[in-house]
């Protein structure tokens, strides 16, 4: 019999595995992107890179939820658009 902590940990690991699977599907951009090259960084590092214009924030919530409030300067690209076109085309090639 599992404890509550063990069940919660198993649920978090399963959710993390699902997120990793989705990330692997969407990171492939037709340009040779590899999910293994993606590094997770903390908020302070992300903010620093964003302020130096070396990173962008992508908000994958639906348009109407994004419109209700977001990180200033974040770009809204719904997961549906990413799924349909890939991240590069969904963002627009620049």
C-alpha cells in the first residue's frame, strides 16, 4: 500500500514524463532541433536573458486567457497552433 506522498510523487513523475513527451514532439521544428539540446533554466536566468533580448517568453495558453493577462513582452502561441504548424512556423519565421 502506497502513502499519500508516494502517490503524489508518482503522479508528478507521470505528469513530467507526459510534458517531456509533448516537448519532444514540439521541439522538432524541421530545422534539426533536438529536445536533448533544450536546457531548463530558472526564472532569474530566463529574466536576465529576456532583458538582454537573448530569449523570448512563449505563452502557450489560449488567446482569450492570454488576453486576460500575461508576462509583458511574451508572445502568445497556443499549443493548438504549435501542434498544427510546429513552433517555428507558429511563431513566424524572422
